[in-house]
C-alpha cells in the first residue's frame, strides 16, 4: 500500500492524536523541511476557532504534496521523539507496508528496454538548458501612465521576477514605462538582437543582485527566453504608458522563429500581469487526428511558446499597492518551491492558478475572485533549475 493510502486510512486517528499539541507537530514538520517557511506561517494563522481546524489543514497540506512527502511524514510520526509527545501513535499501523519511491507500471512498450534507454527517452522529453546564462528574462514595467493613475506595487513585482529568474540562471533586464510603439520595437530588438545599439533607446537596466543598474554588457540569447509584461490591459491586449494597445498575439508572434533565429526550437515563456477587461470575477460555492510515428525535421512556427496571463478575458486582475500583484507574487513563490523539486513550468503554473484562485478580494467570500489562464504550445517539459 502506498504511503498516501496509509495516511488516508489513519487520517482521522492521526488528526485526533495531534490535536493534543498542534504547535509541536507543526514545528517538527517544519524542522524536517516537509513544508516551506511560507506554508508554516500560513498554517500558524489559519482562521479557525479550534485547534482541530489547524491539524486538518496541516495533514491535508502534507497529503497534497504527494507520495514522498506522505512517506516522510509517516516516518516522522514513528520517531521516538514524536511518539513521546503523542504515545497514541504507537498503537497505529503506520509501517506495515513496503513503500516504493515512485509507482512502477509495466507495459509492453517498455518490455526489454534497458535503464539507460529509458533515461534517454526521458531526457528527450526535456528542453535542454545548458547555456550560461540560461537565457534572458526581459521585464517591461509600465508604472507611470499618461492618463490613469500609477500602478503602485508594480516595482515589487519587477524586483520579485528579477530575483527569482536570476536565481534560475537568467540575466534579468528591465525597460521602464514604455509606450505602445516602444514596447513593439523593444520586443523586436530583443527577438533578433541584431542591432544592439537600439537598446540604448529603451534605457535597459539589469538586475545586479540587489537593484536594477545600468546594462553591463550586450545581451545574448541562451537556451530559453522569458518575457514579463507588467501593465494595464484590456481584452487581448496590454497597454503602453500612452494608453495605446499592443495585442498579446503580436507580442508572442514577434518571437516566432525564422531560419536565422537563435530562439528556434527553444522555449519562450510570456508572463502577462494586466487586466483583460472591466468585469469582476465572482466565486461559486462548490458541493461535495492521430499522427503516425514518422519524425520531421521541421517544427511549427507557433511551437515552443507558453503564455500565462494574470486573468481570463474580460476581467480585472488584482494588485496590492505595496506587496505586488496576486499573479506575479504567486508565480515567483511557486517557482522558488517547484524548481527546487525539479517540477516543470506547466505543473508550477497549475499551482499558481490554484493559489490565485483561492484568494479573496474582499471580506465577503466569493465576491471578488481572480483566475489566471495558461496557454502553451510547448513540445517538451521545461524544467528550470537554480544556478
């Protein structure tokens, strides 16, 4: 039986036992790195009247982390130190199964295939990220608009993005307060990098580790490209500081590969923090053509793109004036956690969707919600790793 099944089978008894001293088990789980500091802080401050709600939240959090975490938690519950505090655990059958590190499924396609061959197949499903640096992370940070008010909190988003993508091996470059025409030309310049002198027009800054400073050296493409646009927006577009629209389709198509493109066949990720309309999202109360095997030397021009937008069409997105936007801050936090576990970016963005979707914009549950949207034509898994 899998560890998660064993934990589920004993869930009620474990929760009742741990209610005796919730703070101690929470601290033990944190010491064993089964939860992050952020998760630890959130679990300490769950808005429940009794300790039972805190324990349920902790156990559910660990179960949602998967098989390996469940096994580590069961191992922790069987240590002498923990069982001294919770002697009732000794009477539970928590170790009567043989745990496998990962489920193993045998099928005819894998029969007789050697381990090295299997490994090669898995590697073929990953984008290769061998360049140093990994690539460029370009941030367009539109704060001061001609007509509308300043986008307070956007500098926090830009800084968070620069920190996390620098940690992942990218050079983080930023252009501030671009008009629609400037955004269009800047993106074309970054796409080709054919005329580096043009970059002077856009006052490009580079993240130095603690702040944005003057560009140190000419940028060059690596094995991946990240584009982050922080601005106001409307349906299907982002706005320049002159309030003029640039379509998201045009943004991504600027980076479609050509025969001479250094980004052909490489992943290109676009993170868009902008409203997509005037509507406020509401919550809803929940009750319980097949291709052949032939290979081509050509790939579609629209391949290898991931576009993640802060909200679905027609709706607004939320931004805290001091802490930054819901979407970008969730992206950065989930990248920090997921990349250390070698998760691919689609999996990480699914967690972003879930995290943002659980947030409440007012004290009235369900009155103001937000749902990000992810679209992609990636052909392989994109796994970013700390450098």
